[in-house]
């Protein structure tokens, strides 16, 4: 199985097919992207926005809200896992975020 992943052509083709699949699913789930004025609205639609608790001067950002489309959220998370598996830059970025979050 490892030999399959050593073939760059296979990885590039596999990533392109998966990216195309995720993009088609995103478009079918969201519809016209132009209906969102800001990217924050798309994040909220997928339920990936952080929960914020405010009281007076205190503001605490929690985990993702999970409100919105569960299937869209799942597809985006799966696409991110695929990306960090094969892309060095995204893997390093993910590792830095993970280390910062776990401190």
C-alpha cells in the first residue's frame, strides 16, 4: 500500500478527484455562493464558527458552534484531513495550530 502513495501521479490525481468531489458537494449543499456577502456567513452556515460567551468585559471563545449543515461540515473536515495528509505546508500549519491549541 505504501508504494501506491510513493507515486506522485497517483497522489495528484487522487487529490484532484477528491477536491472536485468536495467542491461539487459544497456547491450542491450551499447553492450560489454569491448569496453570502462575507466569508463569515459561509463559515456560520457550515457551523464552523466559534461559540462566544460574553459577560461584561470577559469574552471566551469556545469550540465550533455545530449549527448549520452537518453534512457540509463533515465534507469540509474530511477535505481538510486529506489536505494535511498530502500537503507539507498545510500539515505544518495544522501542527502549529494543534500545538498552540493544546497548550
